[in-house]
């Protein structure tokens, strides 16, 4: 998969890039702002984006997610410390949320799960514990 990372903490951005690469996926870029994320989205198609809800320029994650979901048909996983609101505000913009602090295993299992669901159109394995799915995607992928 081609994966876009939006994260304004350099250490976490590097860690996410390493995890994605170790899984055999391609990182299309790392953005730290809304403008940077939208520019990367236009310059390179991505299948999945790991989107930090709060970037340097504020709470831009939902706007990035809506753009990627509608214009680019990319799946989005939010990364945030406060996940509750992001699963109900705009359920079609993001398939789920990973709560910070992120572990290597939680990121790997979430990417693998979403990749599997995108490929098959349904969940073939149980949802990873760390990934909170939006209700729309849980229904779409028939996740119990």
C-alpha cells in the first residue's frame, strides 16, 4: 500500500515511517500541516493515511480526512490522544482511530487489518484491540 503520514512530532513521524516501511508498504510522504498534507495528497495517490488530528496548524485532521476520503478515495486512520469525537462527527471520513501513545504492534496490526478489509471488502480476522473502528466501517466490513 501507499501510505501518507501526517504527524507534527518528528520522532513519532520517523517511527511511523519506519513501521510502515518494515511492513513492506511505501510512504508517499510525511506532512506536518494541513497545507502540506493536501499538497502531498495531490502529488501522489495514497491508499491509506495515518492522520494526526492536531497538527501544527490546529485541529486539521478531520479536514484532511474528508479530503482524502472524498477526493482521493483513501482510507484514513486517525491518531490522537482524544478519540471519542472523531468516530461520530463524520463517520465516512475515517475508518478508525488509534489512541496515542502508539505502540509498534498497534500500528502494525491496524494497518494489516485495514489493508485486509480494503482488499477483501470485509474483515477476515478479528479487529485489533487498539483500533477503534467508526460505526460506518464496522458495518461495511461486517466487524462484530
